[in-house]
């Protein structure tokens, strides 16, 4: 389904890109912000494409890059808990795993002070003292 949506958006962008953003007059590789914080427009040889940043990242116009931002909410799987400003990795060891603030189904992998949300497989739970998912571990 995502492929169909991407193709549809690409087709719309291809058909109307010049009229909407003026990509035909912009240098190849130009990027422009989108109304959604995690999306941006990319101009490729005069054609406009809509691209998006990874989950929990937003497009920064000044740098033209996607950067980690807990305040940018994307349309995500409803089973995944919403991100918050909680970051257990600010003082944690690089490469460590830290528990999620409300569910043992999830945990954060810490890299360079940033917590990346991870999920344990079905039937497993994150055990804080072992810093890993354990089969049959139930959340209390």
C-alpha cells in the first residue's frame, strides 16, 4: 500500500511540481519544507518529490537535513506508544539499552546520548537489570 501511495504522490508531484514549487527554476537537489514537520520537498531535475524523515526526526530547513526531534509526531503504528521528551540515554553508556517509561514491551537503544525506541518480540519483555528482552517476561 505504501508503494502505491508513493507512486501516486510521485505522479502528482511530477505532474504539478513546477507549478506548485517552481522546481523547474531551482538548482538540482534543492529541498524545501513541507507543512508536516517530518516531510520535505526534493527537486530533481525540475521535478518535485515528497520525501520524509525517519520516525521521530523532523526536517530542518536551515541545514536541509532530518534531525532527531521528539516534538515532531508522525503517523505511526497505533500500537507504538507516543514519543515523549523523556530520554533515558542522556547520561547512559553508548550502546546500552534502557527501559521505556511505561511499558516493558519497549526499550531504548542508546547511541550518542539519543534514545532510539525498540520493541521486544511478541511474548517477550524488556528486563531492566539484564538490559535485554527476555522470553516470557511479563510486565507488572
